[in-house]
């Protein structure tokens, strides 16, 4: 004998093989890791107009509900304020309460993977209500303030 204790699971062909309990534990750990990752990065919440010219996304930043809508193409854009060095005029944002405003922005919420909100349909989330119409999208918050 070489002084080694045999456990009943030691065989020459299974020297590095996992025990069934180890496989179950590894599978459970993998599942938990994937479930946590999926929960940590939720899919965007929002919609796009049937023309795909307007996209709105809902965000919950530290319990602050925010709705932002971007317009890809506009007939006329307002003059950019002097303190804005980025894009201006095609993005609107509002909180669940208070007024809506155009924002100075260097990004976009346009996302072709978002569902289409058909004309005449209503979208609601986090205190916001939006309606899709052929003339555009109208959104308002709990204070009934918003944009169209």
C-alpha cells in the first residue's frame, strides 16, 4: 500500500472527475450567477412609434422615475442654448412630477429593439402615460404635465 486512503470514489479513470454532489453545487452556482446577472441588467423599458421616428424610454434612477423621448428627425429645431455644447432640441425628459423640458444631450435613447406602440395605443409605467398618434406621441406625468 502507498499510504493513501481510498474513498470508494477513487478509481484510476475518475481521478479528476467531479462527484455528483459537486456537479449539482456547480450547476446551482452557475444558475444563481446567471439569474443575478439577468436581474442586474434589465431590458430597456419603453417603446418606439410606428414610424420609428420617436423613441421613449423609462428609467428608475434611485427611486426617481424619469421618462425620456427622442425624436430622430424634426422639421425645425429650436436654437441651442449658449450653455449647451451637445445636441439640443430633439430630446425631452420629465420626472414623475413637475414640468417636462427639452434637454441638452450627447446620447440617445433610440433603440430598434423596443416594441412599437401602435397608433391609438396607450403606454403606462411609473406614473407616466403616453399615447401614440399619427401626428406624434403625447406623454404626461402624474401632475398631468408633459409634451406632445
